[in-house]
C-alpha cells in the first residue's frame, strides 16, 4: 500500500508538470492557436478545413479549459478528450506539433489511457519512465550525423574558442553517445542516480545558455518540466529485477506505449515518422528553409505582413521561414519538407497566376551539400 501510494503521488506530480508545461508554452505562443495571423496555418491534409473565428478561439479556449480541469481532476475521459483535441489541432496546423506539446500529450495519454489498469500503478509509472528514457536515448541517437558534428563544432568555436580545439572535437563527437547512454542508464539501479544528476545538469546548462544567448525562451518551461519529472520518476525508484521498467506487468497497453516511443521513432530513419515526433531534438537533421522570390511581379503583390520579413541578396528577395514563423508564432517552422512547400504555395497564391512556374525557389540551407 505504501508503494502504491508513493506511485500515485509520483504520477500525480508528473501529470501536473505536464499540464503546467503545456499551459506555459501555450501562453508564450498565443498566435499559434488562432487562425487569423500573419503566418499561414498548414494542415496535414488538404481536405482538413481550417476553423475560422470564432471557432478557432473556441477550440483554443476549450483546450485550455480541459487542461485546467485535468490539472485538478485527472479523469480518464478528460485526458482522452485533451489528446484527441490536440491531435485535431495538430492536423489543422502542423506547427503545433512542437516537442514540448507532444511530450506533455504523451504524458497525459499515459495517465488517462492506463488509469484503470487492473494490475497497479506501477504500469503507469513504468510507461511514464519509458517516455523519458526514449526522449534521451533517441535524442542522442539522432545526433549521430555529420551535420551535428559540423554545426556543434562551429557553435563551440564561436562561443568557446578559449577551449583547446582537440577538447572541443572530443566533446562534440561524444555528445550523441553520452545522451543516448544516459537514457539507458535510467534503467538500472546502480546507474540511475548518476543519470538523473547528469540529465538535470544538462537541462540546467541549456536554460542558462538560452538566457545568455537571449533566445529560445519557449523551451525553458519544457526544460524545467523535464528536470522535475526526471527527479520525481527516477531518483527514488528501485528496480525489483533487471529491465523491470520494460518487462514487469507487461500487457497490451504497455506494448502501445513502447510502439509509440521506440518503434515509431526508429522508422524516422526511413522517412516514415517526423523528426520532432521521433525525439530528434537539436540534432541538426531538421530541415530549415528560405524562399527566394525571383518574380518581381509576385513580390509587388505580397502584403507588407510578408515582405517585412524579406531580405535582399544578390538581386533576389529572400524570406527565412524560421524568422517569419518565429516572429509570428514564437515557434520555428515545423521542420518537414511538406510544411515548407505549403508555405511556398501560400506565398505563390498572391500572384495573378499562382500556377506560374519559376516564381520562387525553396532552398534548404542548413544541411551539408554532400548529404546522402
């Protein structure tokens, strides 16, 4: 009974952190959740209608209300409603599929989906742990690529040139493996607290760096949420057997969670599952774009709410999509090619003949030229 109550307390606290983290991120990104803004909504499928006022406000405030209700009354039907409403809103605009929202939704799904488990609260606790183990494991694995090495090394050289180059190189090549291993170390009694301390230190460093650099404040609540959640879930937990987080009380519901946080992210390597939904965070695998507007007639047709983000270079007008999306929505463009192409089509829609070829070029600028 003592263990059961302790598990319930942990689950309750982690669910509170998830809801508060979600609400904090929503408060920071208000224009992301309404339709009439200076950046287009990008539905996942063309047949999905984008809700206009007042429906966009109704959906946004309904989500806020449900989250607040779930905060104090974590009933199963409320949590499942939140999950489905978020899925709908994410399909309406893919830019809402940011990692901090997605991780909170996974947490809410686990707490709701497994709430009436016939075994005990250990299943729920294990599934919550699996979300965080997968987060750090896959975040590390996805960093094993040449772009990460080049961009991370460049950043270290820019900000920490005082450190000897050899140390910077060793650290750069070690980061992906360290992060992936930290996720795995959370599985074992002997290494769990070491992993917790290292993960907390990593998040604290990230928060300090964000304030020092003066940007990326939208992920600060997410980092704080992860710090608190990892401590609550893992610090005092004692495994009863090797890999019990994976195998104990194994049932169909646990299989579903494993499928979502381990198998689906694996399929990202084959282009099936999106980068951010696969815990590919700060991996330099994400695709970032700018639009070259080479047709002067089109440029003259564009409203000022778009042209104010244009830069002139080599006789061309260039719009960096992250700058545009970041200024309006306070989040970067969802880093999938299909999203950037739809933004390009939106820009082209202002032309007298939107189907005219050669008006714009969509350029991916952050990947190595010799990528496979």
